[in-house]
């Protein structure tokens, strides 16, 4: 194992359906020798009268044997 992170209750939802998460392997270069990867989370509300959806992005970098978040919950999509 290269690095790990444990985040209790990392995904929470208040009235929205949690649609799942995806690993984003985009090349997020934060500095010359610092590269991040992302976790995208999707949420939705399936109401006939007001359907809605959102997606957010959290970026992580390796910090020794652990992963550290450097950006949390950036809203990347909203309807």
C-alpha cells in the first residue's frame, strides 16, 4: 500500500439521494512535484416537480503514508 486515508462519514446526504463516487485520475498538478487525484460524488433529488442533481469534487495528495485532502466539496455540476 502506498498511502491511505480513513474518513468517517465522508459522504452525507440530507434529503438527497447519494448517487455514488468515482475516482478522478485527471492530472491535477498543484506544484512542480505535487500531483493530486480526485474523488467525485454525485447527489440527486428525484421529484416530479423539482428534479435536481449535483456533483462535487474533492482533491487528495499523498503526504507520506497518508492521503490529505487539499480541496473539499467543490461543486462541479448543478441542475
